[in-house]
């Protein structure tokens, strides 16, 4: 009789452990793949992706600083470690560019609006390459944003001399 009680107790303990471990495994399996941002890889990728005129005027250090400013903007305005319950995040390129240009002026990063826009585009291409973001076709995004009532016409005028550093 004692052996039966021990056997039943062992079966119950094993069943509880399997349920607990199974729940943890299921939760982990449902999580998206974790992507690690490699600073040096991002700098190299962006330097290769940028046109010659941009790389001729920006050093690797300037590029690193511009990418860091873009990361600051992403973290400050769009970082959600548990995911967005209402759907995917929407990045407004004009807001990112305005933030980078504002911070570039404060940190004395010598970059023009046109070059900053190209750096941000290369940085987003790196995020796509590594699988961190999915970028929809521009027409689909414009339609979706219009349905939400979001104005996408506001942007920095690259011809405005006040948007460039001296």
C-alpha cells in the first residue's frame, strides 16, 4: 500500500512539473525571434548602402553618431518591449528626421538634412535586412494612415536653409 501511495504521489508531481514546463515552453515558442543589434555591422552596412557623396562628407564616427541618434528616437518614441497590443508600430520618417536634425544641432554633428535622410533610409534598410522591421509598400501605408486620420504630409523642407548646420 505504501508503494502505491508513493507511486501515485510521484505521478502527480511529474504531471504538475510537465504542465508547468510545458506552459513555459509554449510561451517561449510563441515569442518572436530575438534580434541582436550589432553596432559595427550596422555602421558597415549603412556605409556600404550610402551614396559616395554622403560617405565622402561623413566619417565613420559621424555615421555612428547619426545612427545612435536614430536609435534614441526609436527608443524614446516607439520602444515597446512587450509588443504593441493594438498592432504594428508605424514610424513617421518626418518625425525621425526632425528629431535627428534637432539632436545633431545640439551635439554639433555636421550633417545636412538630405544626408541625414539617406542615413535613416540606410538604417531602416539594415533593420529590414536583419529582420527587425517589416516595411510595407508606401501606397499601402498611406492608405492605412489615411483611414486612421493621420496626416502624412508634414515633413521637413530640405531646401530650407534653417534645416542645415553651419
